């Protein structure tokens, strides 16, 4: 498992849309599993789930991205999982870390930290 949390400025709806598009375009085996949007008062929350097949490790990894915000602050949390092999030792070739780093690569140029 691998995870990150980032914060930046922007619009939650635009950031979630951009992440959805850019992550899907990160590889031909990457697909959007599903997403949900919730509004609570003035806050918006997106949960977006992706799955990607990694040829080098012969396995699939999952990426769950949560985008939320209050005012101009946008919070992005990403959790990658499922990149390991084997029922007991769960040996990982780093697929989940690689998947999570996609989110960092997309957001860092926008000033997210």
C-alpha cells in the first residue's frame, strides 16, 4: 500500500475532473472504475477509483483518490493498493507506489504540496 496527501488552491470540481482525465490517460491499461460526488453545505467531495494493469508485475493495482475542499483550498488524498503478489507474503513490485506517484506528477506543477 502507498498513500499521499496534498493541498493546493483551486476549484474542487475542476481538479477532480482534471485528475480523472489525466490518470485515465496515464496508461492504456488504466481505467476509471467509478466515482461519486457529494455536496455537504458549501463543501464538495469526490471519490474516484481507478484500476491499472502492470505488465512488469503481471498484476492489477487500485488507486482511490479523494478530492475535497473548503473555499479555495483543495485537498487530495490518494491510496494505491493491490500491487502485491501472493496470498501470504504479498510481495510488491511497487505498482501501487507508481500509481500514487501519478497523482503527484499531475498536481505538483499546479503548486500542490
